[in-house]
C-alpha cells in the first residue's frame, strides 16, 4: 500500500518526463501531427464542387464523402488501436498511422468514381484513427495533472490550425491549379486539378511519420490496477456512465457542429457566388484567429477552475465554449450578407475551439492510466460517430428534401439548432456528476 501511495503521489505532483522542455517539444510535435491530419481531413471540402461535377454526384453522396467515407474506419479501428496502444509503443503505432493516411490521401489522385474516392477516404480514416488514442495517452504520461490540461489544449489547437491551413492555403492552391487545368504527372498520366491536389498534399505527411519515430516512449502513469483489458475499460465507462456520458454529449456536439464548416465552399458559392479561393481564405483566416483565441480562452477558463479547486473545471470549459459556439453555427448560414456570415462564424469557431480545448483534458481527468488509450478510443468512437453520421449526411439529405441546392443554408441551421440546444441543456445537468467522478479518481490514486 505504501508503494502504491508513493507511485500515485509521484504521478500527481512531480514532472513525469526527464525534461520539461522535451515534454513540451513532444506536445508541439503532436500538435503539428494534428495540424497535418486536419489538413488532409478537410481537403475534400475545398474540392466539393469540382468533385461533384466530374463524378456526377448528388449532395447526399457529397455528404457521404466528407462524413462516413472518412469516419467509418476512423471509428471502427479506433478501439482496436486503443487496445494495442495500451500494450505496445504508442509512438510506433502513431508513425504507422501517419504513413497510412498520407498514402491514402495521395491515392485520391487515382479516383475516377464515387466508390474509388470513398475507398481512399476510408483509408485516410484508418490512418488518422491512431492519432487521438496515442497522442492523448502520450501527453498524459509526459505531463503531471497540474499542467496536463494546457498541454492537451495545445494539442487540440492543431485541429483549428490544421483546418485553417487547409482553407487558407488550400483555397488559393485549388483555385490556381483549377485555372491551370489537367496536370500531366509521370507514371500517373493526366490528372484533373482536384486529383492533383490530393497528390500534392498527401505525400509530405510521410516526413512527419519519420519525425514521430524519433521521440521517446514515456513510462505509463496513474494506474489503479494492472488490468488493461478492453472489457475492463468498457465496464469502467458503464460504471461511471453519467460522467462519461455527459462528456460524450458535450464533445459530440462540438464535433457535429464543426463538421458544418465542411459545407462552407458550397454554402458561399451557392448563396453569394464566392469562388473557392475567396471562401478558403476567409474561412482559413477565421479558423486561424477564432481557433487560437478560443483555445486560449479554454486554457484560461480551465486554469482558473483548477486554481479554484473546481473538480468540473474542464467540462465547464467545454460547456461555456458550446454556449458561445452554438448561436454562431446556427446563425452564420442564414445571414443576409457574407460579411455578417463571417462575423457569426468567428464566434462559432471561437466557441468550438474553447470546447475542443477542454474535451481531451476532461477525459484525462476521469480515465485511469491502465486503459487511457482505450478510453480515449471509446471517447473518439462516440463523438466521431455523432460528428460524421449526424454532421454532413443529414445536411445533404435535408438540402435535397427541402428543394435542392439553394436550401443548403436552411439545412445547416436546422442541424445546428437541433444538435446544439439539447446538448447544452444535458451537459449543464450532468456537470455535478462529472465533478464527483474527477474527485473520486484523484482520491483513489492518492490512497
């Protein structure tokens, strides 16, 4: 019992890495991995109109490409990868995942039909499924609890930096390549502009895989028992379902709302006649401003909550972010002018970033170390199913059902209100139970 007390005290109070600087280097590297993953994830949204035209797709098929095509493998293999990451090198799993998603992004250059592109996006989801279980677990073991939320928020900032980079740089790139016309590539033949974009943005990720292979694997911390089975992880969630369920609802709402931005190119083109370059620059700038501001707000709110000894500090941050973001997401598609739409979108992205900053941090405070990767995978399984299945496809379906392309803006607003309002109410009522679970785990580790 004395040994366990010393181990738990070390976990909670002392730096977990041999070098604080090295720990922050790893956090920054993993944030860059997140950036690259989101560039590849958001890429198709910049190419929607070209892909739709060349492959003769409906809006519902487009919704499948930017939702389930990526999300299916992302959610199906996340849990097995989490199980594996609790047993073998998380660094190696992550490096392999980066290589897979980079190659599959590049493979999109050979897609000549809906099903070929659907298969390529499945492969991207397969590779990116390794990111969250490995990265959240690695960061949690590199940092003590008092600084972990800040490190995990930095990692999550990669979400918005990646999306912003994809839109800001990808928009002009797509515009420029589209103006050039088909591109002849040795060994691949003549590629349509959107196919060439997949090739150009996919292959550089292989260098990131090599960089990840160079980091050190940290010791695993904060373990209550030696049991690392998936069954035990699932039972732990079921036993504490109120705390986990509240967090799942909050983060699922955040992801679902965020998926609406995948329709931005089509929204601005159909409603205000903007080209992909203009939409990409405007959306990218909002991601790159609202994202960091929201992340900084999330870090500050969490730090103040922890300093005030609020056990629910991390989840409260998520809830406040949703209160800011939900109105923005509901209003920007139906604004009368593009300028007002962009103003509302700024609040949407700021709130989403604050909520996203708190999600993985909240999870790390209620997840024991022995199956933290598996619990992270379960977390992302739930929120990704919601975000990918309740996000783009229903918007596409509603657009078709309401009368065609011009109704996209109405469909987006219906989605935002229908998901966001119930989630905010449910999270508020679950806040106290989440706080009690945080306190209970800390007490167990300190015994």
